[in-house]
C-alpha cells in the first residue's frame, strides 16, 4: 500500500508529515530529552544544514529549490528547539561533568574553546553580537518587504506616497 493510499482521520498520510514534524519539534522544547537523543538530533541538524547548503549552491535556477523558505523555517525551528533542549540539560545536569549535555556539545566545546573560559566568553560574545545584528537586519528587511507588498496592493496609495517622497514631505 502506498503512502498516499493510507488515510488518517480522512487525510492522506503524506499531508500529515509536516504538521507532525512541527509538533515533534515543539515537543522537544517542552519535554526533557536524554543526552543520547540530543546527540543524534544535533548530528542530524548538522547533516541537514550541510545538505541544504549543498543543494542551494548547486541550484541553477530559483525554482530548482522552491521549497527553500519552508526548509529554512523548519530547520530554524529545529535549531531553536535544540538550543532550548541543550540549555535545559546543561542547566539541570551541568554539575555532573563536561559530558552532561552529550558528546556532541562536549566535543564542539573542546574544539572551539579548548577548555579556556576567556576564549569561550569572547567567542560567545562575538556570536551574540552577530546574531543580534543578523536578527535586527532581518527584521528590518521583513518590514520593508511587508510595506512594499502593502503598497503594491494599493496602487493609488503607492502613487501618492511616491509623490510625497519626491516632493520631500516624507523621507
């Protein structure tokens, strides 16, 4: 029997895959995960990021990877939930040793900072600043695009705004 032939509550099974994935990702933020599962999910996340990067680099036309915005949204949600889950484990079990949050986090920490807290703090500060700048610029760009779509939906208003801009009434 094919996946399209299987019905769950009147819907094809393949149409329930993305909502189920989103629910599982959200559950990761609420439910505590064992360290082994966290290691598997971090490894899957790194592999998925590499696959997305390679597919986007090898796409010749934008329509070759038309699901990119959806994939980007889901992978961002996955990374956010992994951050929340790993932070919870570090805060709750960090006193038990450096591998309390799993081998992937321990290996990455040893590779990145080499056991030096000063280097770790500086790297953390740089990452926070970069994330702040990226989020701020992204939010500004999203606002610009939303404003442009709003203006495009009202052709008469767009002409009035353009005339006011050209006359110097607004900036």
